[in-house]
C-alpha cells in the first residue's frame, strides 16, 4: 500500500505478469494511487495487462462475494443488514476494455470533500486537523479544485477556472451523494468532539435506561461504565421453568463485558485480550416471576481499572469477584440488551444467546463511590 494523503481511495486495476494475478492502484482525491493485489490463478486468465476502471475500497467485498458465488447476506445473527453499497470488480478481470461500472464515488474526511464522476474529480481541501484555525473554521469557504483524472491521474492540472460549469455540476453531485449516503451534517470540530464540557448538549449522561429485550447501540454511544464505579439494575420477569441468556452486554470476545443467566443463576463476564479475563458466577438462582437483578462495581483505585464486582438477586448478595483490569472502550461490537449478537463475550454461551425471560426495564448508572 502507498501512503494516502488522509483520504479514502478509489481504485484503478492493473495486473502482474504472474498468471492469475491482478494488481490494482487507486486515485484518492489528493492524487495518490493506492495499490491492490488480487491473486487468483484459477479464476483470472489475464496476465501482463492493465485495468483502468475506477473502483473504490467498498467494492472489495462485493468482488469477493461474486467470485465465491455467495449472495449478499440480508440478515446476520438475526439482525437485518444494510445493503452493501459497493460494485463488484470481477467484470474487469478478463476484459480490459469493459465499461466502467463504478461511475461515481463521494469522499469526505473531517470536512475535506471530493467527488469522482465519469472520469472527473472535484475536491475541496479544508485542511488537516492539526492545521485547523489557520484558514478559519468555515469549511464552506475552502476552495474547490477540478481534475480530469482520465488524462491527469496525479491531479497536477487544476481545471476549475477553465471549466466552471463542470465544477458546479460536480459540486451538485457531491451534495446529491452526500444526502444519499447520510454524510450530512458535516462537522468541522475535531478535538472538541472528545471533550464533554464542549458539547452543545451539555455534560454527558450518568444514567441510561432501556426497555425490552431488543436494544442495540454502537458501543461508543452506549453506556460508558468501566472503569468507573457503577451499577446495572435489571427488572426481569422469569417464566415458569426459568430463563437463560444474555441480559445485557457490550463489546466482543477480545474485550467486553456480559451479564447473563446460565443454569438459572446470574453470571458476569469481563474479558480483556486474554490478559485479565474473569467470570463471576452467581450463587443464587433467579426465582420465577418478577426479579430484580443487580450488579455493583467498585474500583480499587489502581491504574489498571480493576475492582470488585458484586451480584444481587432481589437485594440479596448473590456472588462476588475481582475484575483485574478494565477499559473504557470495548472494540467494534455493540452494546446490547437481551442478547449478544456477534462474537460471544463469554465461552459459556453461543451467540446470539437471546434472553428467554422478559426484560421490563434496565438501568445503568454511574455512582459516586
């Protein structure tokens, strides 16, 4: 891979002389090409050739799916999937002159904007995060450039002054694509996003309440509990014969936490890259009917974020253990109530491990201990 100038690349396909190899490079909106090598001796007949069709990184997955003759998944672990927005590159492997199928691609990163359309690129450079303030904070005043990348892939000859109508059309195309793919609103802030005191909405919440067995949120915007002192209080209805499954969780098998029921008893699992994994088993079974299940985490004050976690069933102590280490973020998998959908946080269950009782309400709260 070549270094990209802070951009999200498109791709142009080339091939290696070895049979069945295809090499791709890409244009970013700063004139940088990014290589891609595809090795498939049994599937690619061409060799020693080039491919010039424009493609983007989101086209890789559709290419793999088509090559493997696998349909696009509509549902994964019971969760409906958004449509894949890429375009397969497979059509170009054995046809260097095939008509380009990726005709349009928008780019946006920290208010740097660009649009590729039918061999042209228009781009507006607002600046790198560490340069912010030098040119003002209004990204709408950042100048636009125009390049005909069919003849000028390195984007050396700015044609904005010569072709104002073409630039205007591409700017409108960017707006069209940005609306289509939920790019708006653009936010020029950078470090401010990380400082809760500077949020327009004020200080972040310290309590979160959810209802029902079907809550799914990206982990960064879900409750941020560890390594701070906190409680989790779930109001459950346990059916006749008992209940099993995950009450709530966040993260993944590599780093995450999970409150779940197994063999009728509550358990709590915390995992941190195999460094400080712990399972805290419950000592009290959940009775039938309405039950209050609670956890209470008290930090030990160490830099590793460890502490004591206690379990309670209807206010009665029901287990206790030590979390040796914790972190404030738990990977790319979501915060959930009622299941653990992707990779299992605990080896005690297999995903989705849906809770078989009813979750009437669950409250997660930071405490002052």
